[in-house]
């Protein structure tokens, strides 16, 4: 009975890993894309 309870308590932690990874990717990827676009614009302006 204690083993099933221990397994149940560890399930939320296991489920949070992909959720956190999804949130991090959803937040970092747009930021990285915006940062890269900004660098390209700065590079284009400096070349002119």
C-alpha cells in the first residue's frame, strides 16, 4: 500500500518535466527568434 502511494506521489513530478520543457521551449524559441532577427537587422544597418 505504501509503495503504490509512493508511486502516485512521484507521478506529478514526472508529468511536470515535459510540461516545464514545453513551457521553456515555447518561451525561449520566440525570444531566440526575435533576438536573431534583431541581430540581422543591426547587421544590415551597419553594412549600409
